[in-house]
C-alpha cells in the first residue's frame, strides 16, 4: 500500500481509495476520489505541507491528510 505522502516530487499516481477518517468527506469534495490522477508538484522546505495537482488545480495537503490517500504510482508519468 502506497499513500500520497510517499510520492516523490513530479510523480503522478492514481487515487485507488481513501482511508476512513473525519477528513474523508472534505477530501472527496476537493476532488480526491478513486480514479483521479494526482501529481506531487511542491514540497515545503520543512517537508510539510505538500501541493498536488488535482484535475488542473493546486491542492495543498498536510502530510497527515496525504497519508489518507491510497495511490497507485503511474510508471513513466513524471513531470520533472
């Protein structure tokens, strides 16, 4: 199981599931639903928060929130 907080900068992955949490509904409302492709665009100098490209917009998530997204990395889909 790989979670979005483990992606490297520039990596693209497809969300396969959301772990149950109090943030699940909010993450879904922001476009983090199974089948969506996300790309890790930026990592803060301290390592937290992370910024993902989700359906063409930039979404900032804390590492604790990114850990709730189970993803499948897409081979060869790196932006940088």
